[in-house]
């Protein structure tokens, strides 16, 4: 009998967490919901092309600009959104620049923006000049229809 009591005391002393552990605990985080995305008939199918392009920056007050901030597509310039691209890249195309972590929308053109050139709109002339000319990887996402 003493042996059983000693074993019981030893178990309680060596494993106190078992005695004090709560019977029911809430999960720390809920599991993620799995959402299936399907494409309906006739919906655009995205096409993503990766390229390295020469990227510069411009402002509304650069030489040759009228200062009004209206793009070739008729929209107002907007920092972090507006990008000028060559005419072979249609208006509305999304261009993601991983180095900047930003997706731009093609809404503008430019006389010198041909071939593998892009021109980002920036509010500040000082920032645009500091940006300079950079060779950057870009992801071009066009909507293609069946």
C-alpha cells in the first residue's frame, strides 16, 4: 500500500501539468478557408509575360508636358498607378514591377516610350530624377479573350 501511495505521489510530482491542464482549449487561429476559383465561359483569360525593361519616371511638369496631368487615355495621372508604355502594350494592361512591389495600369504613351521602355508617373520631380533609368523585371498581364 505504501508503495502505491509513493508511486502516486511521484507521478503527481513529476507530471504536474497533467493535473492542471485545462480540459478544453480554444484554437489559436481558425483554419484558412479553401476557396475554389473557376473561370466562367467567355471570361478573359490572363496572360502574364515577364520581361526586363528600361524604366524611367516622369512628372506633369517635365519639359514637354502641359502640367494638366491628363494621360493619352484621358485619365488623370496618379502616382503608384499611372505608367506610360509603348503602343504594342494596350491601355488597361496591368504591369507589376516586383522591385517596387506595385502594379501599374497602362494609361499613357510617350514619344520616347518605344521598344522595351516604360515611364512611371511620379508627383515629385526630385523623386523622378532620383529614380533615374533602371533596368527592371516587369510582369505584364494582359486580358486575352477566347
